[in-house]
C-alpha cells in the first residue's frame, strides 16, 4: 500500500502568525481601536493556542464591545482565513510528492469552519489527497488515531510514512507515536528529554526533497 506524507497546516504549510497579525491590524482599524490594540492582540493570541472563546471574552471586555463572544469568534473564524496565503513553491512541493506516488494529507488541530476556509482560500485543499481537521474527526494531535484516520481517508499506510510540522509535541511526538518518520520545521525545539525528530529544518520547503529521497 502507498505510504502517506502528513503535513501540519498552521505555521508549517502556511504562516499562520503572519496571517493573524494581518487580521489583527485590519480588525483593529475596522473597530476604530487605538494603535496599541494590535500589539495587545498579538500578545494575547499565544500563537493561536489560546482557546478562541477565552481570547474573545477578554477582547470583548478590553475594548468594550457589544457583540457576544460567540459572534466575535464566529466572525473571526470567517475573517482570519482570508488573510492566509501559501507560497507557490509549497503547492509545487505537494504536487511533486503526489506525482512521485505518495498520498498527501493535511492533519491539523483546529475548528472545522476556519481550517476548511484556510484550505480553500490558499488552494492547499485541492493540492492534497485528504484533510483531517481535529474538530471534524473528533480527535486531536498528538493522539495517534488522527494519523490513522488520515491514512484511511487517503487509502494509504502509515508504514514508511512521514509527519511534517512545527510543534514538537503535537506533530513530532504524535507522529512518532503513530510510527511515522518526522520532520520538525521552524524554531521550536523538543523539550529536554522529549522525542527528537528525524530532521529539523528551517522551512517546510526542505521537507519535500527529504521525503522524495527517503
């Protein structure tokens, strides 16, 4: 059976933090907030890992907004994806893997609405064989089950496969638990005593030749 190459979405295939900063600047201007509102949002975002309901409850209080937290989160989920983008070289890399016979999946933690819109807006969705979004499938990285679901959806096997992502616990430890070889991208490093990836690269672009050679 064909092996699978799994990729994280945020801060792996796309620059999620840059997209959040662009959204924050647009949103603050739209709400006619003070200039320091953007830096406040960036500090409170915690790289996207802070629960959105918790974040926007504080946003509502900080800026005296009348909209409900639920409406603020729903608007954010629709708006933020429009600020995401993907390098053509990343799309070309995904295509090169599929052309070489790999099954390619996006395995991402996050909400179904926002992550689906990101995949559609950037064109990553049509460039891969399947996408597993944690809210949709009911399991999150680092649970090995989400990688198995991705393989099943792609008609692929985890044996001989890869997981590429920026998070040492969710992507690397999770991938290793699923029996995948792993590539960590970006500046994060595994915690002391944590599981080490097979490769640590500065950019996802370096992952494509590694997988093709392996």
